[in-house]
C-alpha cells in the first residue's frame, strides 16, 4: 500500500475528453426532446469552440482516511459531516483532487454573453458536461492504477451535510492555485467556474480482480437527496 501524500498534477488533451451532445442537451433542459437542426448546429459550434479553448488540468493526492461518527480525518485536514463519514465507511485510503477545464473557457463564455447569449448558454452546458467527463476519465485512470481497490463515487463539498467551506482546506491541501490554476472566491465558488473538487474513497477488495471497480458521479444518485438534479429529469 502506498502512503505518499505528494500532490501530483496531470494534463489531458481535449481529444481525450468525450462530450456527448445528448448530455449537453440535458444540461440545457431539453430533457427527452430532440433539438432541431439549428440548435444542433449551435451545439456543434459551441463544442468545437470549447474544445479549442480547454486546458484540462487536475491535481490530486492519495491520503489515509480515519473516520469517526461525524468526522473524517485525511491527515492534512479534518472535515465534519455524517454523510461523508457514511459514504467512506470501509475505506482506509482516499484520493483528493481538483480538476478544471481552464481559465480560457471562462473567458470564452464571458465574451459570448456579450456577443451571442445563445452561444454562451450552450457553452455553459458544454463546459458542465466537459468537466464531469474529465472527472470520470480521471477516475477510470486511477482505478486502473489501483487494482484490487473499489472506488466510491466522488463526494464534493456541498453534498449532504459536508459544508461548502470544506472547499478551502481541500484546495489548500492540493495547492490547487499553483498546481491547477484553481482559486476560491470569498463566496466559496471556484474560478474557473468549470472546476470540480472532490474526495474519492478506496476500499480494499479482491487483489486478483481483472478489472478495476470505479464509480462515476451518477452512481451516487440512489443515495443522494437532491431531487432537482438534471440527471433525475
């Protein structure tokens, strides 16, 4: 078992990150409706523009996990919250990470709000799908690197009773500003906006398993109380 807690930074090309137009439509509120040809053209343009601007970057570290009833200790910091403690029950290691699509996608969307609000709306949806897909890609890669481990779905500050202010010690531990260009506003919002910080628990399972077990964010749906999420629509 590794015990290194050094922060590492990874980069990915835009071509590595899949952004299905169907998912973009869901984040635009289309539900099961089919977009017309004009909207499909706008979505395709936004996708191409976004991928040219994206700079997929993530920083992460592997840490030990110690859990009490309502507190989780990652060695570098502790957080309060029964929901996270319950989610990580059985895990003795975790990956802490922060990932972003880069500041240029932020500037691109702000420019579009001035010149083409409709394009800006689609760029926002593309960015949301992009950062989620990037996180899923990272989780698959980490699972490949940890055979014999089951990965829990990622858990972010603001989920359940894990307070949003847990964002700060998490990003500080990762030196996310220096390593990935992610900063935090006084309102605890990440800049660039299309960024994610999260905790992924790892539980020891069968060392002989041929395929790694990995969960995406959507696998957490059955245990999540957020009823207005896009994925429930």
